[in-house]
C-alpha cells in the first residue's frame, strides 16, 4: 500500500469525491479529506491510500496538476508523519 498526499483541494471536496477521482487509477483503500477540528471545514488537503505502488504511481502521473471540483490539485507520495509533542 502507498499513501498519497493531495493538496490544493476545493472546500467542496469530500471523502467520496476524492475516492471517486482516484478510483480511475486503481483500487482505493482509503480517502480522507482533513478537516479543522473546531469548524469541521476542509483544510484544503487530504490523503489517499492506493492498494499497490504501481496504482499509486499511476495516480501521481495522471492526477498531479489535474482539476478536481474546480481546483488544480497537487498529488505526491506522502511523507511519514513527524512526531509532535503531545498537548495536555
């Protein structure tokens, strides 16, 4: 499985429309638009997990710079999440 970062999402983009967009390139394991905890509004980016590396690479090639919900999106391989100090 390979995780992709998707940036420059339109505010209207939701998990389902993100999944549908990437399904054209292969099997989508998960698709999640990141939202603000307080407002519930999209933060303008999300993550998609593709079933295998070949499908993920195809999605990067095909969808990076393409249009989704009226915005040009950026698609890259996701970097590992950095550890952050815990908030108490």
